[in-house]
């Protein structure tokens, strides 16, 4: 049997390549997920470990403030060698080219021998009170070099000139990091600055556990002492929680790809066994037992699984190395991470791929042993669709569909994600179980119009439903991919729309530029319009008014232009003469409620308006018409701005903060920064989801091609007879193309429908409890869904090319002689 196995592998190598491709893709993305996750986790371990190198014990506040006196108390312990208070001063620095200062955090730099201090890329660390060292990324952003001087200012308006003597190596840091200065300098900048913790190094031979216990006893219950290793673990957990989630998402997609690969592998071995029916029959005739035939098929699957899984692991590791290299080459906002290979990330995908291949080949192998030797000398007839086993499966499928639907309804009503996941899985299994009934029925419906175009189309429709079980299995492979991609697109679009509506309520204006004690320049509006990314600029007048004993500012907004900068349409509708839009604090201050009238006074003028709640704007908002009645000459106190949704929010805010140089103090507020950050997250999630789930579609295409190949094999004599009766090669190829497109259309249509249902229910379950009133917005990304359907149809056409060419190449006379 060994010789038979080797000859079989050589003879059917081309067919087995299809199964190998499916395994390589499935295992490859499993290896990619595990390798990327291991590398990222290891990189963060190293990054945070460097920051706490030499720290044996770390003290954090639990309920009290850490003071220098507490640090001195810890330093007095006999086990302690070094103590470093983590002191930080928060100042503002005026960088070259900027019209106003930006925030700058400065950490205290202590001279230590055991506890690590930051390294430099150029220059040196500060030693005098008029010296600082800047993080390298921050210096590069503002074009600052070693030797330059900076002006730094405290929030008490005290200023100092300092010299930049070094640039800190921050390539492994998250974000821009903090500058460093001597403790004496920090005490000058901000006396008794904030201390976030105390790093402690023990004397030689001191056990970290016993040192931590002694420190805990000294600092008391208002503070927490932990070992340096525990502090690193806690910091790593804060960062790697996100990575664990990402690794889980990658792993889920890899499992999906592997599941789809199993369907393709099963179909592939079914094809191989159908081609080898006579060969196996001859083996049985010359003495091979059922067990030997069964073992030979599984041995073949094992060889294919091991080889393809090994290639998949190499493929996944290579992709992971490429992704990490790109992350180092481009600024993705994360520290550079090197490739880290663990035994788990290599052998687990290899083992899973091999086992999945063997399991997928079991059913075809058993089918090969069930045919008697003499009966197997002719190709096996297509299985009957209405078998007893098939009926039981249909009943079971409908029960799963009903149970899953009930769970989905309960998930939407109770906002339960667990119920939603369970309902989605169970109902989808029900759809797969009734596929042998549902898919042929849908193909018949979709085939009504093509069948009227000619004989090849009618034959294509008949061929597509001839073997319902295999057609359903093939469609299922593509259905899984389309459903998941549709679910991802619909779910992310719905969550983003829900978030946008929530943001519109909380931050109805993208940006506001306000000054309180200065007059805005006459050219301010034009300067703001010239900022790249700003689409609308609306001036807002402000005046100080009285209402009873209270005095507060009131702004006037022009209703005609409000719609261009206020995203909340309800607020725009409520902004009308005689109405004052106020927030909750204003209502509380006035001791009034919504709907009550209020009289406000400015100089000799009075105005009565009805109070209406309007959150997200200024505390007290009137129309410009009403404000003119109070203060005809009210000055412009701020500008409200709308930004391009596709603009880089951070760059727009940076440009706005440096606009109008004649204004000394300009306050920037609004929801653009938060909106931009979340939009980027949604875009990344959508790209990752589509990219990874596209792998399952690619694997499914291999399955569609295999099914058509098996169909061509079973219909060799039939196709030859059609050719002999006048069917041209072009018509034969179009017949197979129509058959493939019909299966792709069913998978696309059913997958998009299921994706809409699952996406909307999932959004309700996930976001229903997160929004203020439980309202969830449902999105219908028509463009993406049309693209998914188009890709599925084109993919179906491409999958039919090779089987159609193979069928067209067979000469009618030779094929008619095939038994």
C-alpha cells in the first residue's frame, strides 16, 4: 500500500494542490495571528521592563498623596539602597515657529546606580537647573536640536529659559514621552510637584519580597507596595489587554478560515476518490481490505496536511515578519517590535492544520470503503437527496434555525452579547443544515431568467441542483465568508453611525476657538477659513447678562448658518427667536426647569425667553436676533467651526491652535479629536476584518472550482454527448460559468441577508446598553454590500475557468467511450 500511496500522490498532485492551497491559507493566518500576538506581547514586556530595570519595589497611592516626606521615610529603611520619586511638573513650552506655547511634561532625573535612567541619542542628560533633555520624537516634531534654548512657562505665569542639552532615546516609548530635568530644577518649575510613585532598589542580597513587605509596613495602608516584577506585570496587563483581544480576533478569523478549508478539503478528496473509483475497485479485487483502502486515503491526507501546514506556518511567519517590519518603517504610533517565535506559535498551527486535514478526509475515506469491488468498477451515482438521513438533517436544521432565531430576538431585547453570539452560531448552523433544501430552491428561482436564454443555461441550472448535498456544501464555504464580511461591514457601519449620533448629541460642534479677555482680530474669520480641513466658520457673539442674582455669558447664533456647523439637527430646529438653549447646570443655577420663562438683562435692555434643554453648546444660547435686542453691539467672542470628515483631526487642531498669532490666549475645544480617534479605530477594524475574512472567501473559491471539476468528471459522457449533438466549446464553457455564477449568487444573496440580520442584532446587543436612551442606529452600507456581491460573482466566474477549459478539451468521441 505504501507504493500505491506514493503513486497516487504523484498521479493526483495537481488536484491535491487545491487542498494544499486551502490548508496553507488557513494555517498561514493562524500562524500569523499567533506570531504577531506573541511578538507584540514580548515587545511590550521588553519596553516596559526597560523602564523599571533595577526596581525591586514600587509604591503607589491607594487613597493618599505621595509626598517627599514619604519618600524620605522609605529611604531610611535599612534594606533600601536607592529611592527615586516619580515626580512630574506640567508646564508649557514655546517651540520655534509656534505662535503660542504647548503643554510639556517634565520628569525629575535622579542620579542612580541601580535604577535605570533614560539613555540619549545625542547630547547628554541635564545636570544644572537651567538644562533639560527632550524626547527625540518631540524634538523632531518641533525641529529642536541640542544646544537650542526654550522658554517654558508654568500655569502661574512664571517663565524660565532652559537649554536643551540632550535628546532622550524614546524609540521604545508609547507616544511622545516626557522631558527630563534635575530634581532641583523641577522644584523651581513647580514646587512640591505631583509624585505618581516611588521606585525603590534594595541593598545587595535583599530579597524583593521581604523588601516589599518592609516598605508596605512603613508606608501604611493608604499606599500599595509591590515588587518591581509585579509592577511590570501590571503595566503589561494594561497594554496587552488590547493585544489579547486583537489576538483573539485574529485567532477567530483563522479558525473560520480553517473551517472553510475543511469543507474544501472534504470536497477535494471526494473528487480524488471519484477519479480513483476504478483504481480502488481493482485494489479491492486483488486483495486490499476496506481497512487498507481507508488507511491509504487517511495516509494521503496526513502527508498533504503535514506538508501544506508546514508551508502555511512559513507563510504566516513571513507575513508577520513583513507586517512588523512595516510597523518599524512607518510611524504607526507603536514602539518598534521585533519578530518573536515561540514553540506554540509554530507547532499549534502545524498540528491543527494536519488534524483538520485528516478529519476532513474521514468522510470521503469511509465512502471509498462502502462500495463493493465489482460495483465500484463504474462511477458511483449521485446520492439521493430525499434519504432518511437527509430528512432527519433537515428537521434538525429547522429546529436549530428556530432556536437560534429566538436567542437572537432575546439578545436584541435584553442587549445581551452572549445570547447574540449563541443565537448567531446556532441559527447559522441551522442554515447550513438545511442547505441541501434551501440552496437548490434558491438556484431554481435565480435560474428562471437564465434558463430562458437557451439550452446551455437550462442545462446549467439543472446541473447546479443535480447533487444538492455537494452544491450546498460548496455554497456553504462561500456563504460563510460572505456572511462574515457582510456582518463585519454592517456591524461596524452601524456601530459607527450609533457612535456618530451619540457624538453629535455630546459634541454637536466640531471645534470652537474662544478668547475671554482679548479682542479677536478683524481677519480672524478669513484666517480660520484658510486652515486646511476647515469647511465652515461661523462667528458667535457674546455678552455678559444678568438673570436675577446670577451673572453669566450668553452667546448669539445665527439660525441661518447654524446648520452648517451644528451636527445635531434637533438643536438647529430648536434654535429660534424667543427660545434659550441651556444646559443642566444653567437650569440648576437659575432654579428653573425646561419650559419656564426667564428674563435676562444687559444694561438697559431686557429679554424674556423660554428655556429649552440644549446640550453640547454653550451654557446659554440665543439667536443673533434675540441677542441684538439685548446688546446691539455685542462683540464676537468665539468662532464655531466644522471640519472635513476625511481630514486629519490632529493636524487640524494643531493648525487651529497656532492660528491668529495676535491672540495671546486661545482656547480650543470640541469633539473633533475624539471623533477622529474613533473613526480611525473603525477604519482599521473594517480593513482588518475585510482583509482577514477575505481569506475565507479565497479558500471558498478553491471549493467552488473543485465542485465544478467533480461535476465535469461525473458528466464526462453527458458533456461529450452534448458536444456530439452540436454544443460548441464556447457554449460548454458558458454552461459551467453560469452554474458557478448561480452558486456564487446564492451564496452572496443569502450571505448578505444573514450579514444584515446578524450585524443589526449584534449592534443592538452591543450598543443598546451603551447609549443614553438605548437608541441604536442601523446602517446599510449599500456600496460595500454591492462590492461584496460583485466580488463573489466575479470570483465564481474565475473559479469556473479551469474546469470549463478541461471539459472543453475532451474530444466527444473519446469521452463517449468512457465507462
